[in-house]
C-alpha cells in the first residue's frame, strides 16, 4: 500500500485537520471532528446536512459553504457516520426552518441518518439519492445506490435553500433533481482501504469492472479492458435508456474521476460522452469535469447526466463558495 | 434488574476480544462482496466497549446492554453499527420490561433480532447477519432448557454462516453485486457467529 | 497500461476537444489545436502565454481565463510545444502591450519558446520559472526545473496584467515571485506515457523517488517508502533551508497532487507540511491543495512554498476565472 | 544550387525510416534517464518529413535541407525538435552561402553542429547528441577525401554513442538525475548515430 499516511487509524483525523486549516476562511471543524460546518452560519435558512463514509473527497466536506451544504459528517473510510455526529451537526447549524438530510442510498447511511432523525430535535426531512443505473432497481429491494449525482442534488438544493426555499420545497426539489439524474461508473483498478492494506479486489492488466459504486466494491461485471469510446458508449447508453428523455432535452454532464484517474483522461471521456449523448438528442447545456466523488485511489470514472429545466439551470448557475466548487 | 455478575463482564470481554481477533477475516470477507471495512468497523466498536467495560458492568444488566448498544451505534458506523447497536439496545429494553435471564433468553434474543430486522428492513434469506441470528433464535426456542442447548446453538451458528455462501444478497452492499455475491460467506453473518461462539465458549468454560 | 484512451496518437487531441467543449464559456481552441485562448480577449493588456508538454493538466490550459493566462500552448505528452504554436498563439491574443512568455526551465521548453520569440512580431519578454529545490543549482549548468511554482507565477502576474501592469512590470513581478518560490516533489509510483505504454520507471512496493520533477523522470534518490510526516519533513526542510526566510514571513503553501494521489492524502500532507513550516517560523497565510500540476497518473505530490508580501497577497486574492482556478 | 538528386531523396527516406524503426529503442533509452518521449518525438518528425518528401526533393538542395529543418522544428517539439531543426536549417543556410557538396561537407556539417551547440548552449562532453555529432565532425575533417571516410564515420558514430554511457549529464533532462544519469546511453546521441549510420549505409549502397 503506497499512501501518504502516518498510521492507518489517523488518516481521517489528520486529513480533516488539514482540510479545516486549508479552508479556515470557509469552514470549521466540530468537536472531536464529528462534523465540518460553514464558518458563517445563517440560521434562518433550511440547514442542509450530508455525510457518509470518507474516501470520497471532496464529497461532502468540500461542498460545505455558501450556496451548498451547511454541514457534512465524515464517517470513517467507506463507513457511514454515526448518529451522534449527525445530531451534533444539526444542533450546530440548524434554526427554525428545519434540517434537510441528503443521504446516499446505502444501508449504512440510511440507517445512521434514520437513527439521527429519530433523536434530533426540531423538524427534519431526508432526501435519499439513488442515481446509479448500474444497479437494476427491480431486482434488489434495497434499490439503486447514490453516487456522483448526489453532488448535483446538493448544489441545486443548496442554491434554493440559500435563496430561502422552505423545507418542503427543498425536499420536493431534491427529489425532482434526483429523479432526473442517472450515473454509471467503471473501474480500471481497485482502491486500497488504508485499514485493509490491500486492494479490495484484484483486476488483471486487461480487465475492468463495469458498474462500480464509489466504495471500492466490485462492479456488476468484469469485462475486458476496452477503448474509451466503447466504455463511454456502454455507459451513456445505459444512462440515456434509463432517463428516456425527449429529444432536445437540456442536460448537465458530469464526468467524475475516482481519485486515480488524471484530468487528461477525464476530458477525453467527456469528449466521447458528450458526442454520444448529443447523438441521442440531448443538449449538453452545463458541464463539470473533475474528481469530485472519489473512491480513494481508484482509477476509473463515472458519468452522470442530469436533466435541467430553467429553474434548475439557474440554481446550478447560482453562486457557490465551497472548498471544491466555487463560482 | 440486578447489577450483572462477573460472568457477564467476562462474556462481554471474551466476545469483544474474539471479534477484534477476527477483524482481518471479517475485512477480507467484506472485500470480496462489500467494501472491506467490516473488520475495522467491528474492531473499533469492540474496542470502545472494552474501554468502557468497567462502567458498563457497574450498571444494572438492562442498562449495561443498552450502553453496549449505544457504544456500538456511536462508534461502529456503516450498516453494522446501527444493526448491532439496535440488537443490544432492544435486548436491554426487553430486560427493562419484565423479562429475565436466563428464563426469558429466547424472548430477549427474539426482541433483539426483531430490532435488527426492523432497522435493516430485512429478513432471513437476504444474506445478512440475520441468517445467523434467526437460526440461533430458532434453536434457543426449540432447545430451551435442554442440556445440550449451548452445543446446539454453536452448531446452528456455524452451519448458518456457511449457508450464506450460496445465497444471493438482496440487502446491504453485497446486493449491488447481483449474482456475483453468490459463493461468498456474508461478513456480518460471520461476525454474528463469532459473537455467538464467544459467548457460548464463555458459558461452557463456566459450566 | 490502463487508461481511458482510444488510440495513443489521439489522446491529446481528444482531451483538448473535450476541454474546449466543457469550458466553451471561458476558452476556445486555435486552428489545429495549436493553442487554447480566452474566449473574450482584451488586447489592451500584456498578453500572458504559457505552454509546455501535456500530461500536467490542468496546467496550463486550465489556467487560461480572466485574471490569469491569455493563451496556453499544449505540446504532446511531456514534449514542449513547437514554435509555430507559440507564434500563432501570440498572434491570436496579443496587442500593443506585448507578450509575456512564462516558461518552465526545461531545455525543450526554453528552446522552443526562444525560437518563437525570434520569429514573433511585436514586443516579447520571457520569464523562466525554476522553483525545484531537488535540483542543486550549482552543479548543473542548466539550473533548476520549473514545476508547480509556475502556477503561482501565472496567477500573480496574471492578476497584475489584468490590472494593467506593463510588460516590464510583469517581468519584474514574475521574477520576484519565482525567486521567492520553492518546490519539491516525491513519487510513490511512476507514470505511464501513453505512447510508451509502460511505466517510465519501476518502483518496488516499499520504495519511493525523492526529488522528482513533473515529467515522470526518476528523482534524485530512490529511498525506502516512509510515513507522511517523514516525507513532509524532508521536503519542508529542503524548501525552508533554501528559502531562508526570516521568522514570521508570510507564505502560500501549495500541496499539489501528481494525478494518481487522492485528495484525502493531499490534505493529510498539507496538515503535516503546514505544521512543520510553522514550526520553522513561517506563517501560512494562503493555501491551495489539489492536483494542479500533474504527471499523468503518477501517485505522488509536491510541496511549494511561496513567500508573500502585501502586493503579491492582493494579487493572489484577485478574482480569477479559469477552468481550474476560480474565485 | 541545383535540385537534389534521387540519391538525396533516398538518403532522407532511408534515414527517416531508420529513425522510425528505432523509435521504441530511443523511447526506452529516454525512459531510463529522461521522460520517455524521444522515440515518439523523432518518429513524429520523421513521418512529417516523409509526408513532404516529394515537395522537399523538388527544392534546391539548400532549400530542401531548410525545409527538413523547419518540418522538424514544427513537429518534433521537446529539446530534440529545435536542436535537429537548427541542425538542418544551418546546413541549408551554409549551402546557400557558397558552400558546395561534397567538397565542403565538413564545413557544412560543422555549421550544422555549431547551430546545435548554440541553440542548446551545450558542448561536447555533456552527454547529449553533440557527443556523437562532434566526433563525427572531427572524422569528417581528419579523414576528408580518404577512401575509407564512410567506414571511419560509421565507427566513430558507434563508438561515440557508447562513450556517452559513463558520462554524467549536465544538459537536458538527464542532468536533473545528477549522478544517476551515469551508466546509460544518451537517447539523442543514439538518434544522431542512427541518422549518421543510415546516411552512410545509403551512400555505401550507391558506391
Ligand atoms: N439491511 C440489512 N439488514 C441486516 N443486515 C445487514 C443489512 N445491511 C447490511 N447488513 C449486514 O452488515 C454487514 C456489513 O457491515 P459493514 O461492512 O460493517 O457495513 P457497510 O456495509 O456499511 O460497509 C453485511 O455483511 C450484512 O451482514
Ligand atoms: N542543451 C542540449 N544540447 C544538446 N542536446 C540536448 C540538449 N538538451 C537535450 N538534448 C538532447 O535531446 C535529447 C532528448 O530529446 P527529447 O527526449 O526528444 O526531448 P526532451 O528532453 O525535451 O524530452 C537528449 O537525449 C539529448 O541528446
Ligand atoms: Mg462500509
Ligand atoms: Mg463494509
Ligand atoms: Mg519530453
Ligand atoms: Mg524526452
């Protein structure tokens, strides 16, 4: 295992300390590093709180700030945060407008946020994101995973909350965005969880995993390594088939690196995916390319397509001031 | 509810230590069909329990079990944290409401298993810890009062773990693998078995 | 070689097309993809042009936009651009205020920019960056390499040019910033140049290369893999010794990933480096953490420290609107 | 200056093809002490020259050499692009100024080598292409007019390449390696040798 770490048990704490110090103008760390919150609070708005296992940086702490999240609760690597973290984050940032939890659809995340919601005082609501088309909804009762599309929900709902939308409006908006968002991921290599010390799975030099999530879990199928166009074609087809959007629909295309894939390759994938989606009749009106929802050091990427309308486009474009997204 | 005996303390200690010792195996099972953290999660939780063991053992038994549950909830994280946490919280809760050990063991264990099922929205057959916990509960019921109860529980747990291998997961992370989850033992089923075996071994040693 | 590519010869072109499409609001691509330039030109200011081999994304094209570069010339992977690219970029963006070339100190980059300057019409000047302390200046007549510190020169001079500084002022400022900037890099793995198809060097599981540049070249020493604190200590010591700044000096700390290192580790390194630099009496007044000057898929990072004064701090803080840096 | 003969065209073709064939070797030499692109760079440049070979050969010899130089400058990039480009530009320039082949071969080659040295701010002994080009120039001077000139040039070039191995680089990327550059042949020295050998082989075949 080749990583910049001191001891496997301290990875998260040291990294969070570094994050908080580097972005002290934007965020502060809660006691015992239970959460990261905005430095300047606005308790009159709906408080947006997300969280999940660590190892997906900059998700979620990198999205804390004006126009996006109010707080984020980082769990251990690939491990949901615990209810006390979530409850204390809510206490720290929420006012009378209530708290909205944005939760990726994983058993652990859902149960921990659910326990937190049971304990927390004041009004709470929860949006569960489940954008991963690699998981066929019908077969598995747990439903689809929440992956990179979560960023889009957080940005758009974050902008609405910043503008004063109430809790019910935020929930409805988040559910609408989530329902119009689809992702699919592919891994060229496994990642290595620090505490495990070895790669989660072993892939041959000529193999890749199609349909992976963001926790280093193996994908749906192990297939032969293919060219970028073939990969992009399989992914955009799965996404576009599932979205079934009318021709001419406007969309946001997010090409997301998993941590070990360089920018030059992400833009190449963007080029392929954009072309293919436009051939399917979508109009790519907004774009984001970078490593935003990662799986530690995994080489791989995901494509996310989110259908836009005038309202969501304006909310996407609205100012945001976080460590990882700024405009 | 009386303060738990030294037996309780030593059983908790043995169970926690056994899980900690099994952490590498649990992690490697979780690497195969999950995300490779089950061993680390359980280890973190069990270490926290060990760290508070004196305080826990100073409580009445129902409160002691709830404290274990709370500690697991606050330290394990992931799916297993709320599930094992709910298990012990519910067990303690049952004891707070007119249930007594050892007579009501099956009842108390049943409340705990129900809590897991409710929190996880899951049932037996979905390739989870329930596939060990539910068979163990059945044995506790059917073999209650029998002299070979402990031995039968141990056999049940061991066999139940192996029976998760051919299952296809429909809950938890492994469900995302679809048919690829078949052929691997479920990590949570294994950790449940480790806990059950450790408690049984402790009871046998004192018998 | 596991990469998202179609054919090794098309990597650069397809990636540039994707980049230009994703950031069409900010940049456009010159004919034959010879350069990337700002979409909105301002020909009354000094034109800043940089360039170099590709494989360092987002450097330099990601820094084209308001407040930073006017154009960037991407060479093939790790290969300097050719003089015609540079000359055509200058023609496309420059006005009467002249052109400033910002060149990393590599034989190839220097010679190609030099030939371009010989051919180009109008006033030109050149700043050569050489911030890499891994190369001992005295021993090698070619001097030190230009690495991640180049970003800081481009940002600060870019802000000055945007404010109307003339060519001579920009040159003096750039040289001042470069003279107060030091970097050092470490590699945990080699990168793989697509056209080569195999890693440039082979490292054992317990080895790392200390003092690497950004072209996948081996470093100065191969040493045993160490903990993050030990690595940060060696790097910050080399940098701080060389800077020899008076106690209390304010500095910018840039922790830069090489492409294969995830954000969680970069923040951990930031945490270590910041602590050590502050122990040496520096005050870390500004920070940047991310993969900005990369070596394809190399796992590794560099630390850069740049001394700030009131003027350069204000220029660093000045608005910037590029694909990779925005505030 | 007259239009170059078919011999010129076939020499350029042979040299370019030889370099292209050597690209993997040049790249792997450059992986050891550089950045692993010398083969790709030279291949790209030589393919561009081959693509324009008819147009090049239709020019007077001096212009033809300058066109080769320009083509290399515009397509090779890196350090080798401006250096080989300057080499051919200067050779053409020399021929535009009262120099003639074959009589002034050493003079013309000398101007070309000086251009490399000037552009690279480098001298013999720094572990670069000059460590082949300069010895070849010496042989062209000392053995001018001798019947075994070609054979001696070939030996010189081959031996000169090997002599770069023990050198420590002080120019180019390899210089950043310090003492670690010792023990490897310089990639640019090898590509110069390939070019020289290809031209010599072509001339021998026609002799
Ligand atoms: N819904 C559920 N019901 C019961 N058990 C579950 C459920 N989801 C997961 N599990 C159990 O939790 C185990 C995984 O725990 P762990 O790896 O610690 O958490 P995570 O899956 O969040 O990484 C699984 O092996 C399974 O036994
Ligand atoms: N200053 C210089 N003078 C002469 N030759 C040089 C100089 N710098 C580099 N070279 C030659 O160029 C070769 C490297 O070329 P290449 O790999 O194509 O470019 P780069 O070093 O930019 O990647 C070296 O092996 C060396 O022979
Ligand atoms: Mg987990
Ligand atoms: Mg797990
Ligand atoms: Mg090069
Ligand atoms: Mg090279």
